[in-house]
């Protein structure tokens, strides 16, 4: 089975996969990359530590074959002012 490497960037750091993982093909590796992005986002975004994540998959020759990205932006609006305005009417 082919070996694939997953390199992760979170906007602050880069983590290189030195061991690799065997998959039946690139589609199976792609599915895992997406699962990885979701798991990392779940862990990192609630406290605002990351807003841009990239997982790059490379083949056995360390040549890139796929890249999956996810971005997140959170805007908090001042709802207290809006509620206070509505209550004074």
C-alpha cells in the first residue's frame, strides 16, 4: 500500500509527519485529512488560538499530492448595547 505523509500548518507553526501512514489510495488519505482538520479546529478554535489550518498530503517521494484548508473567523457583536436600547423603549 502507498505511504502518505501529513504536514500540518496552523498559521503559527508547522508539523511535519516523519513516519507516514499507509492508505489504499489518495482518496482514503483525503478523507483522513478532512477528519484531521475538523478535529484540530474543534480543539484549537474555541479559544482563538488558530484561524487558518492546512493539511498537506505528500506521497512516498515527499511530493505534494493534495492540500486541504479550513479558515475560521469569529466576530462578536456588542449585544448588550442592543438589548439595553430595546429595554428603554
